[in-house]
C-alpha cells in the first residue's frame, strides 16, 4: 500500500506541547499512515461569529446527538444517573466551520484526495461528538482535544490519538455516513464502531482496544491493507496499556519503572508501554544527579556536587563548548541564581504531562523550603541502561 500523509493541524487554543505530544505518540508506530505536523506550526482560527457561547447542562454535555441517524429506530432514553461534574460554559462551533478549516488547508497546500487532514480543536461542536469525518466525503476529520478529564482518567493525548487512528480506519471501511449508520453500534461492545451516545461509554472502547467480528468482516470485505490495520492496532494497544496502567496506579500507587540510557535518549517508562519522555540535556543531567543521591541535596549547596554534575552532564549528549559548559554549571550551582529551580519546575511539568500529576510526584525533585530536595521514586524501579551509569 502506498503510504499516505496524515496532516495534523490545530485550532487556536491547542498548545505546542499538546500538538507535539500527539504527533510523537502516533509516530512511535510506523506504517502506511505518516503523521506530519504543520511546517509553520500555524494555529487556525475561526471568526468570533462562528463560535457560540453556550450554557450547557449535565445531560446535554454527556450526550452526543444522532442527527445523522433519523432513519433509525429511536434509541433508549438517555440516562445519566451519576452526579458527574461538567463545565457550565462551553464554546461551540458548527461542523461546517471546523471542516471549513480543513478544506481551506487542503486547497491552499494542494493536497491530494488521499492525504488526510485531522484538525485538533479545543472547541465543542454542534452535535457534541468527540470526533467526526467530513460530511462532504473528503478525507478531513476533526477531533476534540479538550475536556477529556470529564470522561477519562488519562492525559488528553491518549483518547485524541485513538480517535485519529481509528477515525482514519473507519472512514476507509465505511466511506459514507450512510454505511457508517448501518454499521454503528448503539449498544457499546468495546469496538471502534461504538457510537457512545452516552459519551462516558467511550472508556470501554479504549480499554478494550478491539474491533468486533462484524467490523472485522467489513474490514476484510474492503480489503484494508494489513500494514495499516496493524499500525492502527498497535496504536490502540499502546493507549490501552496506558489507560490500564493509570487505573492500576490509582489502586496500588506503584509508579512505572524507568530506564535511563546515556546520550540524548529519552527516559523510557517501561511499564507504560515503553512510552518515552525527552528531557533537555541539562534537565536530564540534574535528574540523574538527584537519582544518584537518594538522600537528597540542598539546592543552595549544589556547588559541592558540581564535579559529579559535570561528569553526568558529559554523558547526556550536550553540544556545548568547554567555556559554555562551565558557564552553565556555574549558573546551575549558583545559589543566587534561579536556574536550578527553573529546571526543576520545568521537569515537574514534563513529568506531569506525561504520566499525570499524581504519578509525577514520584519522579519530581521536591522537598520543603531550606531542606534537602529529593526524588521520591523507589530506586529499585530505576533501570540504568548502560555500564556508563553504574550507580556508585
Ligand atoms: Zn464493531
């Protein structure tokens, strides 16, 4: 099968970090889908009159419309018995407006019909779907990138990546809304085709990461390429692993093991499907320094450990000249400078975004003011991936 590009684009409030996280998650799994971000990191905006400010209700917020399914039997009453929290004010765009961004992008960049465009948007949409394919039949999609905390206990990149990969697959199998209507499951069975009218049901299909036998039959009938199917399954499986690990962490409070490899290699979270987190060289050096000093270090006495920090820094693949290296180490170890605190707080953010705030507590450098700062992680969960890193 000829590989094709999947252009990930975004609307106004989707951050650079999130945009990169989604792209790098998807790129971990090579295959015919080739995920690319916009070369200029552009953010596409809607006109203010294209966005409706709405006050929503609980039952409205958790319910997806089935406007495209008028011909079907009416569904069971929609019930939401639990007292879930939800945002009161939401900003809503029409499907036409959202797909309009994709259509203009396609035209402007002269993309072939085979190339996919996926708009990540923080906006709610008129039919309150998590994601949808363009109603005009083009290979355009949008995925809602926000408000996932009301549905799942995970970082937003996981459901978003799931919906991107399975959305592309579903469009290939059921290429029109008419055939999608025929195939969709109104009672959830943990399949990519679950409709999730009750939007809280979405967790089921992500935890199951499966495709039911009816849908597999449809996939076979369409002759969907095996490599594409395998790429999609790998992405689904990765996300499932992440979600289950989070749930287990909630119960057991056991964080993931991490592997530390020399050079510019990212930190690997072994028990989370080997997910990878990249730290800047200096961040990585500070992280390793604190890992190697489990009893903790005083921020204002870091100069006493300058030699050890330098040694570690030499192993993490920086590209500084000796003079710059000295300056950098001076800054970091100078108690009058704020550099160390900045690095530490940046790292905490990165860990939080990667594994969630609660689990991040185990990897962050922390401690009371004026006392030793340390990393809480049980050191038996650290795998030093090279002899260069034998613990002293
Ligand atoms: Zn199915």
